[in-house]
C-alpha cells in the first residue's frame, strides 16, 4: 500500500535537461540550452566537480530567457507560509518539507489528488506569494517547467 509521496522540484534555472549530473528529462528542446552540453538520462555514476557544475550553471543562466533567482532566507520563510496555507486549504498531511535555495522536498501522505496536481498547487501558491511581495516579476516562471512529476518517490507502509 502506498502511504505517501516524496515530491521534489526545482527552482527555475536549476537542474536543466542536460545537467552534467544527469537528469530525468528525455530530451533537450531548447537549442541554446542543448548547446551547453550532452544530455544524459538518469543520474550519472561519476558526478562532476563543483567547479564543473558551477561553470555549467553560469553558462546556462546566461542563456536562459529569465533571470535566475535562488531563494534567500526571506523567500524561504514566505514559501513556507504559502505551503502551510496550501496544505490547510487542501487538507494535505505534510510530514516534512525542506525549501532549499534551488529546490524543494515535500513529504506528504497519500491524498485524493495526483502528485502532479499537489505540486502544481504548492507551486502556484508560492509563486503568487513571491509576486505579491514584489520578490519576482509577474512573468517570471519561478519553478522549472516540467512535463510531469520531476521526481516522485512513493513510500509504503505495512497494514
């Protein structure tokens, strides 16, 4: 029996389809991004050095259509409040949450909503809070665009 989900998603501009660490993307659709490096499906066994990763991200961030804004302490606090309000409104049981400068982890109990829909609701609420506070432009994507769930892990419980 599935008891819940570990949901992970990234801030805009991080963990791109051709990230040197590997990715769960099946292709790179944007030519300027594709030119930055070779695509590798899945996590690479041999991970790049921090220096290599920083160089890739700098080049990628210079190529992207929008500025890249990692979350600062104020953003993280604001997002936490937005996530809390979302959990209350939709009656999600959240066991743990970590909002990092470049990604989010959310551990939730299984719910009537699909994992993709849960992520979308949390993302929408947080983005609205950031825009309302003047922390992001209205047209800024805030989160990495994804075709489906970026990373979802089910956890099971014995009944």
